[in-house]
């Protein structure tokens, strides 16, 4: 009891001593966790002549009051403080924490000082912070924890014209001192490392004073750095995506650096600070993650504008590679790969991008394996997101049967038929934003042979990649993002087929099991569930794409990429002499005839569309290739007979395709090459010969016709030169670059939204 009374007496003495001092601090009592901001200000102002602490709320008991006073006194032994105990409500203010009651409605761990400072910076009068107190003002502000929602709201309310005129000085100072906090933190850390490197004999005389000063500086920087990172992230995200910039690059430079003249120093410091924080393992993972997200917000938001050139001037490749390679930073791998992908695609068509060059020489296989594993996880999550959507696929049995029957005969009965089951609006927001990982994956597999070999032999990657691809390709017409990412997947698969046809054909006993999308009718047959060579699953994916993306506005470029992939896959099978046992060829050729019926059957609607002739030519090339190499591709003669009979049934479609392709007898100035002319002749030969066989025998049913054609297949002769490799329509460099520009823009936008 005596000890307790003695303690209370000591606390009373502290209280009395405080009440006689010369500096005033108003303390409103309530939330204990707000002491953090008081502590931060105390540390930041240890050399100042006055120190303010604001603690929200009141009506606490006397014991808690004494405890808090004791804590404050221990924190600020060098400050003289007078404490006024106020038992009435504080005056009404215009800040978001105002209240008419004595229960203050403030976010936890926030002080009114932060809100007052933000209002002062972004006030409509917008008077610049006085020069003599400017540095102290901003450095103190970054000691306080920010309210991201409030700052975002304030910035959202401001128009670009006002930002560039009324608020430009304060805003550029705000950003500039935020960048200075990054720079100061890095320099403080560097000084610590330098002191550690000085020999012990030289350090003895100055060790004590230097360590005290260094500890205080480091402590203050540790407080400011996370607040500066979050503040800069909010400001950049809000500024970059505003509408109304007349000259985006110049205007953003003015807002962030104050002027063009200052931009070099400001952005060089900014990029250097990001690089050094990410490279320094003594920073916490949380700080490095925030720094990485800040870099992603800026790089993705700026995209191809000139500011990102500073990230090329200072090469961050080693820093990013170390984040990917280090097991302790595995949580940063995804964001690191995204940053690498964005930087590698900055101005890549104007000059040799240094990040692309470094990708070519990258040899860390363990890091590559980590990138692949991360990609597999991301794609699996994206696939699950598709699977969790509610669709109309659970229709009645009669509906399913009717839909299936319509799809079988749609090529010959109804040239105007659309995809049997239009995409649901539930898919409008899919695929998820993490699909942006596909762009750096594509860059790595194209530029680095080690990565390519690791990827193509990874069974887990193939199974997950094709499973996800089947969902995306089924719903590729749901929105413009899905269309572009669907095309990117087709481009990636085409590259695999061109570079490593033997592997995807299963020549090395490489089989995978794919979980195909079955959300749209009709689904793939039962053979698609079996363990098969990757090429069979790829063909099923393109079948799904052709079947379910026949919208009224035909996506010609996407279908051209898809048909090139089909042609390349067929060429791989023919070259490697591989017959697919577990593959349903009828599903593929029915999808081809379905597309042909749209292109040929609605000639009047599509005749003026750019590249419609090339699309018709590509369809003819693929059908002719299958017809020529039927013995290599198909397991038996009955399958060949069925395919030839399908060509006969689609005679009208084939004739219209020949007309659209510009290889008919009346065509003038056609763009078709020799291979397409020969392909058209081959299909006409199949049609005329099979038609003569059926009519000459007076057959009355399809079964008899198939049997007759099967017996007389040898009578149908075709031109083999149409199937030469030189006649394959390759993905040209110009087309690749044009597509890449679109991919880069959509990926940058997705990464930016991931950071929100």
C-alpha cells in the first residue's frame, strides 16, 4: 500500500511540475493507440522549443490520466509541457473529425494535425506553405499516419486545371518532400553501414555521440518512410488517372517536380530511392512491398510516357532479380515479375530495351522455377474464379439436346446461326487482373532459351495453363480485355508450336490432363478428360474458341491468329508423323465449318470488312491441309470419309468462301497466294468427286454414302504442294508488334488497378 501511495505521489509531482512550464499542449483523452502520433511528433521535434501532443477524447479516470502523463513525460524528457485538463467539448471545426458531442468520431490512430495540414495544402485559397517553415512542415506531416481515404477524396475533388494552377506549388512540394523522405532514409542507412565499416580504433572517440545521433535520425526516418510511401502511392494513383491533361508527360512533371528544370533531379532521386530500398535487405518486407507497389503504380500508370525513362537510366534488373531469387522475399515475387514485365516493354519498339537484353542473359534457373510456380498459382486462381461463377449451363435435358443437335447441323442448315449459348454478363469482369502475369511470361519464353525449356517441360504449367485457357477462350468475347488476353494466349501457344512441335506432340511420352471449361453448350466430348499429349488439348482449346466466339461483329484478327495456330498444329502432327488417338476430329472440323458459314454465308455483310478475304483464305488452307494429310492425321479411313462427306454437305459454304477469298473464276486482283488457289481446287475436287460417287450409286441415306466414299477414297486426287511449310501463314513481325502494343496497354491498366 505504501508503494502504491508513493507511486501516486510521484505522479502528482510530475503533474505539478508540468503545470508550471511555459509551453502549452492540449490533450483530449480517449483513444490510447493515438499516443503513437504523439510519440512520432516528439521524436521529430526533440530539438524544437515547443512540442504538441493531441490525444482524442476524454472522461477517463484519474489513474489512466496519471499513467498517460507519466508515459508522455518519459518520452519527452527534454520538453517542458503544461497540461490543461479540459472537461468541455472542443470547438467545432470543419475537418472530418468534427463532432457536437464529447465522443469524437475519428479513425483510430489519427490526429487532427494531419487533417489540418492536408486541408492547408489543398485549401481553395492554396497559399503556398511559407518557405522558412516549409521543410519543417512537411517533415512533421510525414511523421503522422495518413488517412488514405480522406486524401484520395480530396484529390478526387480537384480538377486538372486547378491542380496545374492553384495547387501546383503545394502539391509539388508535398511530393518532393515525400521523395526526400525516401532519400533521407536511404542515406541514413548508408551512413550506418559506413560507420560499421570504420576500424574500431578510429571509432572510439566519436562512437557514443555518433551512435546517439544516428539512432535518432534512423528512428525518425523509420517513422516517416512508411507514411511517405503510402502518401506518394495515393497521390500518384490519383493524379495519373485524371482526365483533362493537355500534354500528359509535361503536366505530370509540373505537378510532381514543380518544373521541367527540376524533373531530372526529382525523378532521379525517386528512382534511386526505390532501387536502394528494394535492394537493402535490412528494410522490413512490409516497407519493401510498399516501395514495390509504389513503383508499380507509377510505372503502370505512366506506361509509355517519358517519365518512365528514368527507370531505364538506372537499371533495376539486378534488384528485381534478387527479389525473385531470394526465398525470404517470396511474397514479393509476383509484384517483382510484373514490374520487370512493364519495364521490359517500355519503348521496346523505339530502341533496344535494356531489361529485354538482360532477360536474354538471365541464367538463374531456381528463380525461373519460382516464376513458373507463381504463374501456375495465379492461373489456377483465375480458373477457379471462372468456375465459381453462376451460369445458365444447368439448363434442362431437352435444352441441352436441342443445342447439341443445332450445333451439329449449323454449318449447313443455318449460315446465320450464332453461338448456341451467348456469354453471360457474369463474365464481364473476367479474367481477373492477375492475368497480367502472362506478358512477362511471354517475354521470358521468347527471349530466354533456358526459361523456354523449363516451361515447356513443366507438366504442372501445361495442365494449369490449358485449363485456364479453355475458360478464357470460351468467354473471350465477353469484354475487350478477355478478347485481348485470349489473343495473347493463342499467340503464346503458336510460339510453342513453332519452336517445339515435337514436345507438344508427345514424342517424349509427355501427357497431361486438362480440366476443360464446360460452362457453355455443347461441351467437349469425353475424350478431352483423358491424359493426352499437349497438342490434343491445345486443339480442343481452339475448338472451344471457334465454337463460342461467333458474335455479330466478327473479330477477324483474333480468328486469324486462331486459324494460324490450328494450321501450325496440324503441320506439327504431319511433320512428326503423330496420330492422335484420344482426339475427336469431328468437333474441330465442325467448328471450322461453323466459322466458314459465317464468313461465306453472310458475304453481303462482311464483304467490306478489312482482312475478310484473308480469313476466308486461311479457312480454305486449313481444310485443304486436313484433306491432303488425312492418312497421317486420322486413325482410319472411316474418319477420312466422314470429313469428305462433311465437305460435300458444306458445298455452298465452300463455294462462298472461295468467292470471298478472291480465288473464284470471276475474282480480279486477288491477294490470295498459290497455296490458297491450290487449296480451293482441292476442296472443289473433294466436293465434285464425292458428289459424283453418291449420285452415281443412287444412295438414299448418309450411311450408305459414307460407306461408298470410304471404299473409293483412292479415286480422289489432290495437289500436295498446297501443304508445304513455305505456304504456312506465319505470324509476321509487324503483326506481332501491333498485338504487343495492345497487350502492353491492357496489362499496364490491369497492374495499375491491382495497386488500387
